C-alpha cells in the first residue's frame, strides 16, 4: 500500500535522538532544503528563526533563510510564523496578510486551505491517512495528503518538501525542493533517506562519479567499517573524517596511497554518521549507520 511505503520511509529517516521540541515555531529549529531541477541539486537553502516580531497584534517568530552558503553567508528575512493549537500561520515578507501554513490537527477525510510561499493563493489539501512516529518515547503525528506528489507532514517539522513549501507543487512545476535535514538545538532529528549530506550543491560530472564510487560496508556496521576509495589514478592522499549527527568530528586521519580504510567503531554509539574524504580537488561525503 502506498501510504505504508511512505510510512516506512518516514520511520527510516527519523533518527532516534532526543526530541527537544515538537513545536514548528521552536526558536532552535533549522531546516536544510535542497533546491533542484528534478535531476541535479543546484543549491541548499537553510531556514531558521531569528528573533520575534509583532504584526497586527499577534506575536510571530521571524523566519530567515540562506539561499546557498557557497554564494553568501547572509541570512534574509522571509516570513513571520506563529503557532496556535496545532495550526501554523504565516505572514510572508511581501504582505501583511496572514495565511494558514499547516493544520497538524487534520484527520482522514478532512481538508484545509493552506498557502505556499510561491503560490498566488491558497490550495486545498486533504488528509488521506495519519500515523504516529515514536522517537525516544515521544510521539509525532505524520499526515499523508492526497496529491500526486505524495506529500507528507510531520508534526513540528512540516512538509517533506520544506518548511514553507507545503502544497507548492499544486502551482509550481519547473523546480523541485525536498527537505534534506531538520535540526533542533543543533541536534539532527531528521535526514532524508536518499541524502548523502545535509548540504548539497552543484557538482561536476567527475564529482558525481566519485560520489557514486566511494563504498562503505557493512552498512549498517557494528564494530568495523571498511571504506573503499575511488580510483583517481593519481593516489589517494587526503583527509578523512567521521562526523556524528551533532556535527562533531569523532574520528579523523590521513590517507596515503591506499585504496582501503578500516575504521574501528567499538567506542562509538549507535546512530547515523557521515564519512567525509577531502583531497586537493574533491570533497566526498557518504552516510553510514552504526547498529548493534
């Protein structure tokens, strides 16, 4: 069943880390969203909150975004967001008119009219099913919508297309967004199961080939991880790092003219990690899991 397949994806993508908040408007939230043409990721947009604002008597969080840190490190105000009893409201920076961004109370068969940042007006969404995802004993609702894009919302996180992109594809067809990662208080709580990194950007054909050639096994791993580096034809000299879900480098080293690495995992806890290998002309990131 299609909904069950989606639920399995959600369960696999939500990490078993402590949940600090389920509020969409928690000031410590951050979303990393890939922007692509459907085939190649062009940039990674980042969204977070920066202070509060008062609009027409209502208190809002100020949402800011960064279009791509490889271009600019500046953050830009994009929307004001508030939350009340499971409803999330927004005011986009081009207007002072409030709109509904999410209704996390939806039950199967119920509909709502919500607004995406790029659509000129509200679009109707209908809940076809709901589920509950448990993370360290805390439950989040997942809402499945009946559109052709198999959209789903997770309580406190929002659409799997991105925080301001719910129902976007009812009015936009020439670009594609998807949520890569979601953080709360710098803790990684969600990572797209098909993502190799929480930050993706334009890469050359050679880089894409390298990303596909790096091999990690077994994956999931228990006590040892074996790494096979791509054959670059001119040696393998570089620096490697293993990074945990909090962004902390837990292991690093250098590679000489060697094809294989053997990484001892005995002292590391279970979870999802990133393996990074950097050389003078490449930067390769891949994901591995420690499970015992």
